[in-house]
């Protein structure tokens, strides 16, 4: 049997996720690291990408230009300000993209939809297999419990996280709203500070906590009369996101153009 290798270019290589991805790629039998990109003023410029995560040299140096070789797949976990440019580079080079960056705005989401007509893209705010299942379970629970159960979503992340609420919390809220036939933007309540009115039954409340080194926790509560159902996911190692993103990269290798999410990768 012929071995199949998937060539990977990591964007945000010096970051927490970039290092976890580099480690996973170098430790795998079927993936090859062919590029590592980070911001021009990043202290890791010109260094060997593997050395940044404490591994033996790989021969792949960190650069500030995304130039994915033909046949490679770009895995981007950087910052939202970089996403549009990276999507355009993938389009120009006709290379698939796995996008993990969170906090992207509506214009970038439109660009992704457009780009999905020409190249295969998997975009997910959370590449963990467990969270992908949580999204599906939350939707099933919302449908089964119905509108008389009120929904609140709570998330906790490390002190360095910039966007709040997390992309995952928003995605959970969207899937619950969809299951209940509601418009998420109309029913989402992100803060109750200075509100003097009671919650409405339709509301989907979101609360964000930041601090310490928590990799990420999400709790969905369905609150009814006399009972409360909670669905909880706790990430203890950011390797889960890296492994999920690389599973998506392998899956994407023979996919036609399209904008996919992690549920597609898992066949849910
Ligand atoms: P980080 O701050 O540790 O790393 C970000 C890296 O991106 C840094 O090295 C930074 O220099 C680099 N960067 C910034 N601008 C860049 C540019 N223009 N070009 C190239 N590189 C650039 O952050 P992190 O914890 O590694 O997270 C990165 C992103 O991934 C965040 O948006 C985070 O929310 C997201 N994330 C997603 C998932 C998921 O499963 N989808 C999981 C964890 C984190």
C-alpha cells in the first residue's frame, strides 16, 4: 500500500496553538510540515519551527509570508486581523484551508462563503471532537425540551483569550436558536449588567469568565420547573484542537470546494 502524506503549512506558528500543531504534525506518520508563518515582528522569525516547541530541528524556518506550495494545506490559527489576507493567499495558490482563528467578523465570514466556491475550507471555532458533539447534543436537547426550558451558556478561558464570548459559546447559542426556530442575534443576551428587566423566555444568555490557564470550558444549561439539564465540556489540553484541526486537514485533502465545519468532518 502506498503511504499518503499531507503537506501542512501552519500560520500563527509561534503561538500556543501553532506550537501544538507543529508538535502534532512532526509526531505524526502521515503529515509533513512544509511551512511555518508568523507576524513579521514576531520574535520567532527565521527560527526553526520545531525548535520553537522544543523539538529537534525540522529544517522549516518561520517566515512572515504565506506562500503555500502546490498540494499543501494551510492550517491557520493566528488572529482575526490576518484572516482575510490568508484566505486570499489560499485562493491565489488554489490550496485548501483549515481555519481555527476565532473572533472573525461578518465580512470575513462572507469572504469565506465566497472562497468556499473555489477551494475547500473547514472553519470551526472549536476543533475538539467533544465540542462538536456538544453542539449536536445541545441542538437535540433544545428540540426535545422545547421552549419552556430557558437556556444559559457559560464559558471559561485562560487570561490571554481576546474575544468574548468565545466563538464556541456563540456557535452553541446559534445551534440552540436554530433548533427552536429563533433568530440568535435577536435573542442572545451577552450581558445583564445594568438591566432591570426580567429575562424573557426566548432569551439565550451568554456569560464569559477569563483567568488562569484554563484551556476552555463550556456549559449549556436548560433550566426548567423542577429540573435543570447541563451539558459540560472541559478541555484540559490544547492538543485536542490541534488533533481535530489535523483530522480536518486529512479529510480536506480529497474534498471538492466548499465551506465545511467540523460536523462535516465527523460525518454528523
Ligand atoms: P496566540 O496569541 O498564542 O498565537 C497567535 C499567533 O498568531 C502569534 O504567534 C501571533 O504572532 C500570530 N499572528 C498574529 N498576526 C499574524 C499574522 N498577520 N500572520 C501570521 N501570524 C500572525 O493565540 P492562540 O492561543 O494560539 O490562538 C490563536 C487563535 O486560535 C485565536 O483566534 C484563538 O481564539 C483560536 N483558537 C481556536 C481554537 C479552535 O479549535 N478553533 C482552539 C484554540 C484557539
